């Protein structure tokens, strides 16, 4: 089966209005820039997006927000996006804020074929509302359900034509679990190579999880908080 | 004199022990890394997937793929390792991180913490804070003693939506080091020149002052 697509436009072609999409990345680090641009161009609407953050006003998922494409956002931290806050407070956007570890683990559960997981995070807070609580060894845990998403869109550093992926540094973040969790997983990579060119010992995401792969172009890799120290 | 933010971080750094794995939150907690005592070896964990975080890069050496949980450009130290977010919170949940330092808007005398939401005003989200406070064995809150209006951030009960319940044991503010005990807040140290009475007047909730309270030493 050929998994290789020409570009982002081709890879996201069948994503329709109302789809649920997981989007890898932490802040602007390791986000699928090409696919976000293609989704903005395609102008699909009523999207439910599962991603740790919502980008910034003029980049990342923020571009889809600005274009009013999102119906619901499931995230852990959305602090850097004014448009997000505006749409949330005005009720245009439905938002579910969940703990970051819970977000990661609900993706992981989906990829590991587990319907749900128990976690300590959020016990006794508003996150626990309506959720089953179970006591193990004297401590309360919340039952959190695996995510169910139509598409997972991830960004990797290197990939091969079999869909095997390697991520770079902290751009790994949510990408591996999301790659495992999508009914259809789309990977955009900086370098696309032939099978056999990547060392099987260091592959992070086995190709079985990846349905579509393409070589991305023009990565901006914007830095959200540029912090440096002086020499000497 | 009330402590500066740097001095709060400096005081917290004295709690570090050799071999600790430490997670530092955004704001004052991040500054703790600047005051790690000589001879103490600690490894910094950043929950976006890095163990062995180094200082900020030199100008021109910033790497957009290498950031910390505050989305700041950082570096690695020899022996560092990258991992995904599930593993990162796995090690946090499993209690492998020895110390977590984070900021707060409010802390209650029973150890509840609120730091993620002001209804109707601020909706930034909890990020990793709920996972960290639920799981960490050892959490220190770094914060100013009062809010910008001068109201105590130490309270009998939190008024804001909670991040975690009965999880905080120690607070370091610009005025004091305070432990949270079965009986409420307990004053452990005072900022230099700040009296126990002043601390009491700026603390809402039970404050136990047992005998002479020493000043912090830097």
C-alpha cells in the first residue's frame, strides 16, 4: 500500500466538516505546520480539535481559530491566544480544559487499545465533575476515557515511506501518542527517506500507526519565548 | 524587608538535595535553577519531554525544537534525554520526580492549591499542574504572600477553582517559610527584618507561631 502523499493538500483532502482531529505539538514546537495551512485553505468547519495548546493569534492552531473553523477545543493550556479567549468568553467556541498528563494518557490509551485509564489528576476539582471515582490502595482516582478521533495529524523530523517516524528533541511531545490514536494518522516530516534508511533501533513511531506521510516544506518553526544568556 | 522573587527562589534552592529530580514551574520556580548550591547535583525535568535541562542558549544558538514547559528556548546537559508527553507524565504520576516547585494564586491551610482559573476573567488552563500536584511527594509553592490588592493568598479555604486537594506541605513567600500542618499554617522562618506579627497580619487562616521564629539565612 502506498502511504506517500504529494503534499498537505492531498493528505487532508478527505477531512470533512465536523471531523475530530488530534494535532501534535507543544506550544508552537513540533506542530504540523503544513497540514494546518492546508486545513485553513480548505476551510473545513465545525472541527473538534484535540491538542495541548491552541497556538498563538497568528500561527499554529490560532490560524484555524481566527478562520472560525473550530467548534470545540480540547486542550490543557490556552494562555497565549487572545482570539481563543475572546471566542471562549463570548460562547462561540466550546472548550474543554483537561490536565496535560490526562490529555497525553487519553491519547495513549486510544493507541494502546484501552477504553479508559485511571488517574489521580483532578480528583477533588471541577475536572472530576461527572466522572467515576475509584479508590485503589487508599487513594481516589478518576476514570478518564480514551479519545476517539477521526484523524491524528503529527509532525516528525524524519520518516520513511513505510510510515516509521523519528521526532527531534522536545518536538516529540504529544506527537507519538497522537500518531497511535488516530483512525487515520497523517504524518508530515522534514525528511522523507526510503525504508531501510532509518535505524530500526531508534524509530519512535512504528509505521503500522501511520496511514499517510508526506515531506513538508517551508517550516517556520516559530519560537514562542526566545530566551538567551550572555556569553562570558 | 520582603524578599525579591530571586531571593524566594534562592531560599527554595536550599531545599534541594543531591540526586534530586526536580520539576520547576513557570515564573519564580524557574529562577530556582539559578541558585542550585555548589556540590549538589540535581536533574531538571521539563514536562514537555526533557530530563536534564540546561541553561538558556547563547544568542544565535536558539533551537526551536528545544524548549521547556514555559515554551522558552533552553539547552540540554550531558546525559539528558527526550521523551514523549505520556512518558513524562508517567514518571510524574509514578512519583519519580523528587520535588516540584510551582506558583499559586491561593493555598489553603489544609494544603489545597488554586492556580489555574479565575472564573469569568482568566481561562488559561491547568497545563500540567493538576497532574504534578496530585502525584508529587514533595511540593513547594513559590509565591508572593499577598495578591496585588494586598490580600492574603494564604486562606482557610481557597475561593478559586482548585488545582489539587490536600497536596501542599510547604510555602515560600516573600515574607516567610510556612509549613502546612494538621493544625494549619506553621511559621518556620521569617524574611530578614519582617516580624512574626506582620506575617500574621497578612495571613488569613490559622498561623501557628511557636516560640522565636528564626530569620532566613542566605
